[in-house]
C-alpha cells in the first residue's frame, strides 16, 4: 500500500495483515493490520473440513524490521438453515497457532455459507524499515451478521494512529446491537454515523499525542523553527481510508467506502468470472469528486519530479464548451518524464494540494474523502462514505453449480498492481465459482 498524505514530498509505507477466525460468536478484538480481506458467500455447498486451515504456524505480521513473508492463518466457514447453524470452530489450540483441529456443532444442511480469508504481504521496496500503517477488522455478530473493514493509514506522523483509532471506533460502534440494527432500517445513515464517529476518534487520538494542540481552529504540532516553519508549529498530517462491508441477515450487503481501498464483487457464470467495482475510488482522477471540490481552493495536480520547481500541472480543465475534461497538455508533459502509470488500470499519480496560505506547509493528499487529514477537511475533504446496498439474491448466480459471490476488499497496495478483473480471475476458481486458501495466497 502507499501513503496518501504527506507534507510536500511522498512518503512510502507498507501494509501488514493477519488472519483471524471465529465461528458464530462475537469476534475478539484484533490488533493486526490488513492489506486485503476476502469474503465469500455460496449457495448450497457442503461445508469443508477446516482442519487443514487450522494448522498454519502463527505469524503476528507485526515485526516491521524482519517480517517480510506473507502472513495467512485461518478461514472461518459458516452455513445456516433457518435457525439451525453449522459451524466448524477452531479448537483453542488451533486458535493459538498449534496443530489443533475443527469442531463440528450441527448437521450440515442449509443454503447459506460464509468463508473469509485475510492475507497480507509486507509492502515496500526493501530499502529500509518502515512503519506499518494499515489495519482491518472482522466482527462476527452471529452466523448471518458480519462486519469486515479495511483501513489504509497514511501520513508520516499519524497514519498508524489514524487507522487504528478508526478501526477501534468502527468495531465498538457495530458491536452495539442497536447500531448494527440501524443497518436494516437506514443503512446509509448508520454508515455515515459510524464514519463521523471514527473521524472524531481519530481527531482525539491525534490531539492526545505529545506536542499536538489546536490553534485558531487548526490542529497543529510542534516543529523546529526554521525558514520553512517560522511559527515553530505546523498543521498535522495523518488520516485513513475506510471501507466497510456488513452482511445483514445473510442476505443484504451494506458496503461503504471512503478513499481508495476498493471493494470488488465477483461471481461466475458459465465458467467466466464477472467482476464489478462497487464504488469508484475517491481520488484526484474522479471527475465527480473534482466537481464537488473545484471551488474549494484545493489544487488537483499530477505528480512529477519537477512539480515544485517548474510548477503544478492541473488534472482537470474546461474545454471550449465549458465542460470539465482531463487536461491533455498536462498529460503530455507528465508522460514526457517516462514515469509510466501508478496503477495497472492506467491511472497516473495525482493528488490534492492545499493552497499556499500563511505560514503553513502545502499538504498533499491522494484522496477526495478521508477520515482524518484535518487540514484538508478545512477545504472540503469529508469523512463522508459512499454507500451501496445490495440484495445478494440479485447478484448470486442462478445455478448452485456456479458457486456464490466473492467480495475482495483491499488497499491500493493490491489495486495498483492488478486490474479488478485480473485479481478476481486469479482469486476465483471458474469451475466452482469459489475461492480457497491456495488461490488467496497466490
């Protein structure tokens, strides 16, 4: 994964995740980070024995100095028929990373099943140790009700603080059954309240750090006095994406996204994988997002080596008819540097730059929506989720032999390197319409 928020220069980061597994009991709080989480729903499929999924060696994935290998531990599988549930829970020995097995608690019959897999590979180019700033959560309310989320922290000083504070608040919010019940009545309002609360939690977490305070409506941090920082303080950096997927009553998927940790839903039909991006990423290249913020004072600019010496190249412009279009002149100048594309989808690197104002630094951000990034929020960036509600019966394959649906939520550490179709085709077995541990690890 990559950083979204810096002072005036990019700062790279890594992503580290771990697996957790629960049956139908509420999940214990988790502290691990995540680069991707896979949810799979399938109709009329026999529950597999998960003993082979339980005997992985435990790996915390949190040793930033030495952990360079993928961490992938366990999968949880649940199948439900009415009020009866079939679960295969890992024994306590297996949960602790031992060789344990699986416990079957009910006969295997029904038409609903959940498998989920969590996977990470430490990011970075190997040039030195870096702080992991990504995290995730899995919350199991009961057999038919789940919450998964991915948070991609960014910002040199406060990225990890932001992602962990947001994760902890979202977990606590939906552990409250009254809040989870709001997903049934008004899912958009429920997700908005969750993200607004997470934003306040991030604010409190950053303000609790040494040398951070509020000054004339700005959140600032102590800095050394020099020609670039004459006040002895500057605005803070730090924020996080938030992508939340809630499975409600085994039938409805409520999906909310802030930023660019995208979720892709896929299924198979006649042996072909069909993938759809649920919400377009909230980035400087999203025209609808630009048109909301075009008069905010923020600059939507391309990243290139001489941008601070030769000037900024705008992403958008108006054509002769007054329509907003990509600036072809800017694209030609950026491409003349031979930089290539940031993503496999052909996107160039671009971000939002705060205007020059007083004695504060210009701050850059790759996102148009974010939790945290409080200086950008002064110019209109909001922690406002885009929400999609899907009846899974409308998206599941009609034939049981085509399997179920697979949802992959991942940070841009994944999506920069694969197209949506390529990732899901690699993840799903087209013969069964399902994924498995080997495919997820591959």
